[in-house]
C-alpha cells in the first residue's frame, strides 16, 4: 500500500474511526451542494428529524439547471424553477451560504469554490457531482458522491469510504504549441482506459504539471474520474499559493504564514511509496479528439478511427457500438468530420484561461456558415473578468453567442441541448450517448482552442494550423 503520499496524510488526518464494516469514517472539511442532488438529501433529513450538523461547512450554488440565455425568474422550465426554489428554501432553513444568480459569485460549483478560495490544500471535499475531483488540483482529496451520501455529510459531516490505492501519473517535458491540459488528460485516459483507475486515487506529478497554471491542473483533475479514479490531485506548490493568496476565504496575515507551513508539510514525501507509477512524455501528446462514446476513445487530430484489431479485445465491443452510434468507420480520419454545434464551457474548460485560449483562435476570424457556436463562462466572476478583457466582443464579432454562467450543454439539464443527430465539438468532459440532450446526438471532446478551430472551419481541424 502507498505510504507518505499526500493522499495518505490527508486521509489519516481526517479519519474519525473505522466502522464495523471495515470502512473508514472520514471527516469532510468542505461540502459543496447544488440544486440537483441536494433536495432529496434534505428531505431525508427532515424525515428523520435531523439537522445539518455543521452548516458553516456547506456552501451552495445553482448551476446544472440554470438557463444561459434568459435567467429571468420564474424560469420557463417549471421543474428547473421548482429545483432552484427548493435549494433556496433548504439553504435558508439551514443557514447555509448560497451563491444565487445575481450574487456576483454564482457559477458552476467546481469553478466558484476555487475562485472564492474555499478550496485549499490538505482538505477533504465532497459534492454530489462526479467532477468534484477538480478540487484535487489544490492538493485536496475531493470526492463526487451520491444523494444518500450528501445526506450523510449534511447530518454527520462524515463519509464511510474504503481507502484507495495511489497511482502516481508522471508527465515530463514541455507541451508542444496547440497542446493543452485537456489533451494531456484525454491522452492519459486513452492510454490507461476508462476503468484503469478503479480503486485508485491519481497523483499527477512531473515537470509538465509543475509548469501548468492552476486552471490547467483543475482541467486534468476534473477528468480523473473519467479514467475510473475516485479522485485526482496535484501536490501544492508556489503556483497553488500564488493563486490562493488574497482570495475571499484564503487565510490572511499571520494565518497565511501558518497555512503555508502546513500546506508544505502535507506534500507527498520525496521517498513516498506508491501502489503504481506510470510515466508519460509530454512531447508525445498531440491535440486530441474523442471519436466514440467514452472519454477513453480518443485519438490525435491527425489520426484515424482505430481498426477493431488495433484495440484490446475487451475494448472491441464498445468500439463496435461507437462506430454505429457515431456514424464513423474504422480507418476514417477524424480530421474533416463535419460539425453542427460548438460548445465552449463546463467545469472542465469554462475558466478565464480557457476562454482566453479560445479567443486567440476566434479573433479576426468568423464561425463557419451553418454552425451554432456559443461560449458559456463558468461563473459570474469569470464572465465579468472576460468582459473586462473584451473577450466577449471577440467571440461575438466572430459569430459566437456569449451566454450567462451555468453548466449548459455539458449535460443539457437546461435549454441548451443538441437536436436529433447533431454532432458537437465540446470542451466538456463526457461524450456518452445522449449526454448533450439528444438521445441520438453525438459529442466529440476536445480543448477549447480546438472547439474554436472547429467552429471557424466547420469541421474537426488542427488548432496548430491557426496558431
């Protein structure tokens, strides 16, 4: 078993006890909630006559169901309106901080917690959303949980969990131009598989991650879950501390110095033991596009859809299903695939640095005829910052729609949906069947800059040709 890793240290520090089942009862330092997975959890508490134990450790926002075109209340979708009202009432009844629309800090839950400084090294974090692993970029151990576990955290501030093994994923070297953090994690998942991380937490290490900014690290940790890992993290360093300093909930003055000393102490030891180590060369990673129906079905933009015999035997069944669903054939180049919709946003790639990279491609160019392209900032703060920099104007002049913050077409629990067999170039995290709102809609995952390139060209294209 692993020893001396950040995961081991944080796990041990937050262990309350061992349950009769053998599971660890783990204290959760920060609990994040939103409108989709929390209503039933609060209802379960009421049924049992229970209160929220530590309301000050829970923070709420609304993101999944909010429309990104017209956010006037009541929402046109009566179910969405019902869900936001439930969250408003539950937060008010339980004295939980809620960042609602118009607060200036509303947005996707995994975007607002880091930008507010709520997410900090050494924490345990839980949220009823798969992509809670994003927060591991700060050296936190962050878990996506189900509704019954949301109930458990509200009632006890703890979770019952099995301790994970730890795999160190080392990527070394400088990324080539046109290759981004999204390409790195898609390459890792493509290599290790969507089930490769089952039973593991992933520690992302190496010179490539050391060179990344915090938002790039969040992109990678966000999709650790897509590789089967329960969580993913990067050890905190000067990049982490510079990002956190001065944020709303970051330690101040003398507390800052104490925090720095503690954060340094929880890093993985130089002689830490891992259950597994995998090493990648950054120079071998190219702009990556998914061709199938799992995030592991990815290829370089200049490669072709794989032949069945090129795949592991256990991957061939899902590949055959993907060929049929995606209307692609083995050996077909992915470059040149026609696109209908281009979506830039999500908790994976809706932050300010993502929008800047996409704007570099959009500037002075125009969306191809017949393409619906839109940009959805990850939070009200991201939107404000982007508009202060004039990014909204760049996108609009190029023919992109500029929207209000929300999860949008990442999962389409709102009006932003694919129609029929439309095919989407998306900067989000999942390309499952029906993920973007149409039971027959198709999704190609790629970096924001690659999505912008697809919008300009009207088809899957190599961003390096426009740099």
